[in-house]
C-alpha cells in the first residue's frame, strides 16, 4: 500500500515541486493551501507524513504543527520554510517537528527526510 502524504503550502510553485518529487516514489499526495485546509483534510483522511510551510494565511505552520501533534501525535511532520533562524528551528522542534528544511529545498533534502523515517 502506498504511503499518503499531505503537502501544506500557500505557494503553488512549492506545492507543485514537492508533489512532483513525492510522486516519483509513487506516494499518494494531497495538497492543502493553509493550516485550516490541512486540518480539514486530516479529519477526513489518514496521512503517513506531512510537509508544511510556516508562513501561511489563516493558520500558520507552527499552529498547524501544534494541532497535528495534539490530534495525530504519531504523524511525522517536516517544516519547509524560508525561515532559517535558530529561534524558528528550535520552536518547530519543541512543537514536535521531525525535520526542518529551509527553502529553496532540493530533492536530496526531501529524500533525506523520507529515508530517515523509512519511506524510501
């Protein structure tokens, strides 16, 4: 059975690029445009992994991460963001992020995250 991954980002170019990388491995990929959209999708379906931006309208990635860890503590989350300061990285780790990748991301960085959790 294929792994199901949720990609959460308000910027279509990043959503599309990440979806392209992930479909190379035959993962099933769903898209959400912000944190609220992501939580709605997670109420309706089960996901094995979440990639989330931080800076998004309606509900930012840190708020989403906190919600995911409360409701779905076993789902690993990778933050993908332009925020590269230590304070942001530490906040994500404290909230339960498994990985933190700074944009622009590469296929190699995505592969490393997927390899670490045993998906590839």
